[in-house]
């Protein structure tokens, strides 16, 4: 049993896989954070543009003016 534990401790064949899984998870988390930032800013810009157009009396599509 002691020999099995010593061999198990020395064996690092799965270490590269773990590194790639952690790296992939970090990239996915960063992509999600970037998407959230862009989505929030996009909503703000869209709202501000709609307010500007409404305040300045611009014609809307299909109103016949």
C-alpha cells in the first residue's frame, strides 16, 4: 500500500490536462465578463439614442412624415 501511495504521488500524467481545463475555464470566464460589459454599455447607448431621437422630434419609420 505504501508503494502504491508513493507511485501515485510521483505520477503527474494528468497534470497537463488539469492545466488546460483551468486555462479554458479562465478564458470562458473572461469572455463572459467581456460580454456582460459590452451588453450593458450597448443597452445604455441604445436608450440614450432613443431618448435623443424622441426629444428632437425625429420621424419614426412608417409614420408617414
